[in-house]
C-alpha cells in the first residue's frame, strides 16, 4: 500500500435558490464537468476557468439574474456574468485579489472601474 494520498479530481460547487427560481438544465447535464484549468496562475493560486463559471451560471439562472460569489478570488465569476448577461455581486477579503479582480474586469470590458461606497 502506498502512503500517498489520492489527488482530488473535483471541487464541490454549492448552489442556492429562492422560491420560483429557474433551472436551465436541458436534462443532459451531469454532476461532473470536465473543463481544463490553468495548471499554474500568477494571478491567484486556485483560479477557476471562466468557462466553468459560465456553465454553472447558465444552468442555474436566467439572463439579468443576480449571481453572488462569496469568495470572488480572481474574478472568474464576474467575467462570466459579464459574458452571459448576469449581474454579479461578490466579495473578496484579500485586497491584493481585489486588485486582480478589478484589473481583469477592466481588461475584459475596456471600462474603468469606479469605487462606489
């Protein structure tokens, strides 16, 4: 027997909803999605591919819906929402990653972020 531990090949995703919510499942979706991710990112240690966020958000919301990400990280959820017409509300505790999120959003949209308190 090897003392090495198995390497996890998945990351759980948590989904919440309110009454009368919509789920865009076309009945072909499975609970395992195989999407390539960067092996190494200089922006964030666990950066998620935007394609991954798009898949989950598209399945679980309608255009114009609000999507909340409690751990915005590198901003992949924000970029995905921009691409597919959802409103993203997110929080990130680390100021350095807030800068990463802002920079990625500005690069993607061509707009200048403004602080609104």
